[in-house]
């Protein structure tokens, strides 16, 4: 069973706690403890719990005008890269920041790996393989996280395309991230 770092949960749980009554209605009862217990950023939690918490958050969050999971990925990147993982961001260097993807992935998950498979002018292709808990939701958060990382590093007009997915039979989940300077 794969695990995810508490860093992933902290902001999602904080948001759920703001709407605790609504969260209790949509969150499975065995996960209600997250609404009360302290989340330790550097502890490991079951990936299944993370996914259930993301589902609950999606249900109690107003429509942000984009895919809710991409939105969550962007918010998480902003919080983490502005805080605990700020040393991984390379201002003025979106390509270099994305190249640190393998480090970043291992800080969040204990299964799978993320690598830069291709790199060009203002574009990078990221691949994720061996992840034990792939889901459309996690793909959305990766996409949003990557967009926000590039934006924080100075990229403009950032776009990410999830070109292939293990859920559709591909060997890897593949994300092409492009930007202008």
C-alpha cells in the first residue's frame, strides 16, 4: 500500500475544516479523524486517504472555473513552493525547476517515479511510472502542480497537456508542459 507525505494533506484538510459540517457529510466516517487530528507534514499517510480527502474537498469547494483537481494542484504548489519546498524552485528557470521533478515526487510519494523524459525550448515532458495509486484526480493535481511550478519560476502562458495515462493503458502518465518567457 503506497503512502503520501502529510504535506499533501495539510492544505486539503485545512480547507475541509473550514467547512467541517459539509465535509462530514461527504467524507467516509473512518476518515473524520482527519478533521480533528493534527496532520504532520513529514509523516506518511495512506494514498487511499489522500484520494478520499481530495474527493471530499472537490464536493465542498465552489467551482473555481477549472478542473477542481488541477486547481488543488496549483494551490498546493503555491503553498509548498512558497514554504517548505521553496529551495526546489529556481526563479527565472522553469526548465530547471521542472527538472527537479524527480526530487519533488519522492518528497510526496513512496511509490513511483517522475522524470523529465524530453526537454526543449520552453517545453518539458514529464513522465510518471510505477505509481501504485494512479487516478484521474492525481493526474489532475500533477498537471496543476506543474503549471503552477512553471508560473512561479517565471514562465508565462503556461499550459500542460496530459498526453497519455496509465489508466488508459499507457506505460507512463505523460505531461507536456509549455510556456513562454
